[in-house]
C-alpha cells in the first residue's frame, strides 16, 4: 500500500560532534538501505523487524532476520539480552550493522541492544509508525522499562541513518496515526509552530527538524533537550497508571493539555494560552481528558519517578520566555489541576 503523501523526499541532518547523520523522509526511501549498509563497510547485518521481510530491500551480505515485538510490554532488559545473544550466535562484530524496522518500542529496544553489544555497533532505523518517525527514531535516546517506570534503563547511541518511509504509514490503523499526532501536537508548543492542516510529510519533517536542532545543541539531555519532554511527565504516568491501555501519543496529548493548565495555574501563561493547548490537541483528533479510572494521588506518585524529578515534581511548562524546566512544583497545585481536568 502507498500513503497519500506527495512524492517528496526531505532530508534533515542531525549535526553532532560525535558523528552527524541524516534523517530521510518520503515515499520509498527504505530502498536506500543497501547503499547505507554498504557505506558502513559492514560484512554482516542483523535486521530486527516488526514488518514482513518483503517490506525491506535485500542486503548483499549475510543477514540475520529477527522478529520484533512492538508494545510497551516488550521494552524489557530481557528482550535486549535476547537480541544480544542472537547477535553473538550469528557472529556479529562491532564493525557490522543492526537494522531496526518497527515502531517506537522496536527503535528503543533494538537501539539499546546495538548500544550495548560489543559496546556499540552501528544501527540504522526504519521507523514504521508515525510516532516513531516524528520522535523515537531520532536523537539517539534508547531505553527500556522497569516495573518502577518508563525508560529507566538506557543509553545514548546515535543511529548511522534514519529512513522515514511514509509508505509504511498507509498501513496504520486510525488510532496508531492518532498516537503519532500526540507528539506533533506537543511540538506546537516547543518550536514547530502550527502544523495543523499541512501535508503529513511536512509535519514529519518539521517535527524531525525541531528535534534535530535541539539534540544538536544538547545531545545528553543536560538542559535544552528537556523541552522535548513537554507533556511527557503526566503522559508517562498515565501510560503506567492505565497499564499502557492509553497509548504514548494519547497520553502525551493529555499531558500537553495538563501542562497548559498547570502553567496557567502557576501564573506563567494566560488562560487563553492554556485554552490553545486544548484547541491544538483536539485539532489533531485527540482527547484532552483524563481516563476516569486513574487516581490523581497515584498519578502524582508516578510523576515523582520521572527522570527529570531530581528535586520534587518537575515539569516542562510554557512561560513568558517560552517553555522551560520548572522544578519543585507543589503537589497540592498539581492535584488541584488534575481535579479540574475533564474526565472521559
């Protein structure tokens, strides 16, 4: 199947001192995979794919093909260990290449396995979901979950290349597309501007370009890169609190609305700016409402486990100078805003 995206190919460079790479966006760009692998000088390849092998071009070298499992329940250390064991059995070396083809879970899990195996082997990402194309595949963050929280065990490992083939998106169900729009909606408030109504490939390119610029300025998440977590503090808690029944982008959409309301409650933005958060999220067909079954106290406890929360409840919030990291937000204020959120 082909997407309704126009035949346009965009290339975004991620310039880094440790090694720049390109993110290529457009129809059929997965065809470039053999050329990329050849340029790396790999003699063997391990391809971990959530799609049937026929979706990928043949590689002219010995190739191990492994099935990927998408979904948060598959983002585990045991999954990483299993991949590394299979790489070793195949005889993969640090001069070879790993290819991921799947959604965000595949990108994260395979990326972490590539980062750890032989202390780092080249990885090429072919993200197949909108969520993975606009976010998970770019930036070099790889991680898996623990029972205590999301993405608590990981490493920074930049890919050699990313191929965002928009043909993959034509096969996605509506809910999976909406899942990706949650990340595009939050990007509205951290620098992309209003992407509503623009062609999908332009929305992807703008989101990737924004992330590339932020990652280039702060690869290791010491400051500016925190902006990418807009809406994610509550979003991650909602995922955990619903046992991942709420998808990542859906949860981030609710978290984005919450971030606007919290910023307004703290006097950082006007009520009109807070209302814009609702308009943008609903404009992408996403719900701004908390699930009825979630308990606010439980959400606050989960938010305290957020990686940014080193000194109390911490959020990325809009303000007079734009979005920034705000630490030590009082729990009673957070609970007040949660109580005022719509429920569904």
